[in-house]
């Protein structure tokens, strides 16, 4: 009986010892050093202290070692940036396998949205989870933190007509009437905002009336904003409200003869050369 117990104890000790050796042999190897990973370097000739709508920022990206996989570089917009992702368009930026140089183009979009200058904060780098950790951690991503300068069209008056419509139900058409020539133009894009640049510096001196057609207005009250961008860079902003049931009483109705409909006046523009005097005449 004692011998049986001793044999059992020896067997247990042997099994525990064998399992211990097996576990030790399967321990994870130390994480590979990143010292030999390629370092990316970013260079640009752009004046990052003076960025305007319409500018294109070009980065040349080089690596000190080739890789056997592609890496995509792009931008990340900072949480404190007033300019959001829709302000930029990115192209290029793909470092092909076994290449050591590529270019990344960052276009600051000219959106014809007259506004005051606003802050922009972006970072350039490789942000794809599949490849970002293949770069040496000593890689320093450039960051741009500056003011984004508004730029109006230098050859025309920019009129931007937008309204509150979170459910995308309302459709208003922007119409333009000339005192000299009658029906002048219409945005009528079903977009929000609607944008018109039809009155140019080269046009005859004239008086223009910008108004709207309430093509589809399901809500009783609609708040709107008219932004005017002058060729000299000046911006004017007007705000008002459309009450569906009292439009005919609240607005001056001009005749948009081309469509045979009234145009409910928002602003009056007196044009003399490249100078525009704008008066808000909406509700």
C-alpha cells in the first residue's frame, strides 16, 4: 500500500515537472525591436502661417528604408479645429512597396461660403491601423495649427442662401432679377445652401434683387441666412425667418418673369463697377 502511494506521488511530480517544462518552452518571445523600422520624413514649401481657401499644400514624404508593403499617409483633423474634414480634400500619399518617396496633396476647398477666418488644426501621418505601427516610433508627424483665411471670388459677388433644415425636407430656390434685363439667373439646385455668382464685375452697372421661390416648404417657420462675399474680401451676413402662412405679407414680391412666379426679396444690390452696396430687405 505504501509503495502504491509512493509511486502515485512520483507520477504526479513527474507530470507536474513535464507540464512546467512545456509551458516554459511555449513562452512568447520578446517583442521585436523597432529600431530598424523605417523613419518617415515630411517636407513642404508651403507657407503654413498663411493658408487660404483654394490653397494646395504639397508634402514630400521620404523614408530612409524600403518596405515590402504599401503605406498610406493622410491627415487627421484636430478636435479643436473650427475647419472640419469637409474643408479639405486629400490626394496621393500612398508609399508603394519598395519605394522611398511619395507626395501628399492637401487641397483647402474653395466652398464659396463667405465667412470670417477660422482656426484649422491638422496632423499629417500614417493613421491606418494596419500599417501605422510599421513606421519607426521616432517618426515625427507634422502638425499645422493656424488661421484659415476666407477668400471670396475676386471677379463676382458671391451670394450664399442657406436655411435650417435638419430633416432635409425644405427646398428653396434662389432667384436673381436685374432692373435692366429682368430675370437674370437662378441657382435652383435643390442644394442647401444655394450659391449664386452670376453678377460679375464685368457686368453693366445695375440694380439686382436676390429673392427666393418657396418651392417646397413643409414647416411653418424656417430660419435662413444670407451670406454675401464681396470681391474685395468683405463678408456680410444677414439672418431672417420665413413664416409659411405669411410669406406674401412679410416679403416684397418681385416678378421672376422667366418662370412666371414671384420672387420673395432677400437683398437689394446696387452694382457700380466692382463695388456692391447690399441692403437686406427680407423678413
